[in-house]
């Protein structure tokens, strides 16, 4: 059991793409806060990287929440609609939707490439799972969220405001933050809203494969962007604590439609990463 106060006891959440990385960290923190958390994704058996939807659900339950694993391909609209029908049938409510699913392996192929070296299919890979999938989940979740005056959190990036990785990545994140703003506009007056969060550099399972040098430093170089110290990166639980803080905040409407850096939310709400730091990578 987690020592985290159960401030979300009785609440229900869906976290998409939560078999590993940021989605898993968010799902864990929602569970530690006492929520019932539906964990979605395609990974049901371990592969090159650790993590499955079932393993994440089990960890949520061990932390004091209730984890429910749902194998779901977010490119399949019918499967997404079925997911939210399941939530209604089993829980009768939904308080938080976290749109996190993203095609990271596909995106990684084009890091640091000029736009003329990034094929058109990369656009579809980025927008289908990363923008369209978030819209679809929000459409099917909206009736439940309106009933509970709930919250949509879209996991975005500072790439919405400045150049990061490549042109397609930045346009995708800009579109996602525009989606957040417009969802919040349409939800105004319902009690529900939408907010984007911007994690910094997150030490995911993929980045944990980066070995330490002789000085014990774990560094990753992003083409055209610089070299980053992974020992100073945030854990996937840090953005999770931001989602919990937003979900528990009765005054979160003040942030409706905006994009918030996780580090800024940590300072505003008074939480830290698991090691007591407030990591900040601008």
C-alpha cells in the first residue's frame, strides 16, 4: 500500500498508452491517490522493453488503487468506443481521462531530421496516434466526464512552442494544445474541462537503456538540440503527480484550455518527484 493520501478515492480514471513510460507513471500516481484506473494499450506480453497493461494494473492495485487492464488499439475507433462503454457499465462514472498514447518508436526514427528527410508517412504516424486518437477518446469520454464535472489531461510538450525533434513533431504538439484549448471552450459551462501538461525530459524505460560512462553520467544527445543528463531527468511519476494535483483541485477551471509545464505545477501545488526534487528542463 502507498502512503500517499487517498485524495482521489472513489474517482475513476482512464489513462491511454499506460503499459510503460509517462502513461504508466501517471496511472501509478492516480492509483496511489486511491482512484480506479483503466489502463489501455496494445502491449499485453513483455517485449524488448518491460511493461504491459496488466503489469501496470497490478501495480496500481498494489499502490492502493484499483487497476483495470484493457487491451485497446487506439487506432480502432470501435475499440475506443467499447472501452468507454465498459467504464460506464462497470463504474457508472468517469472523472479523469489522460490522453497519453503516442507512437514513440515511429517518431524516434525521424529525430533531428530536416523536413525534406521526413517522409509523409511520419505525418500520419504522428497525427493518427497522438492527435486524432486523443480526439476520439475525448469524444467518447465526454458524456461521462460532463456528468461528473471531470477532467481531460492531454500529455503534450514544449515542442508546441519551440522547435523540437523535427517539424512534424512540433506541428503535432501544437495541434494537440489547440485541441486542448478548443475542447475546454466547448466544455465551458459543463463543469468539465481540458488541460495540457508538458513534462520535461523523462527517464523512461527506453532511456534507461542508455549506459553510464566512466564518471557515472548517463547522457543522451538529441541531434541539433544538445546533450542531456539523464541523471537529472524526471521520473514518469512526476507528471503523474501533476495529474493528481489537477484532478484534486477544485479551482482547476482557472487553468482550463491552457498548457502547463509539470515543473510549474509542482511549484504551484507543492509536490516533488519521487526523490524530492523539482526537475526542470526548459
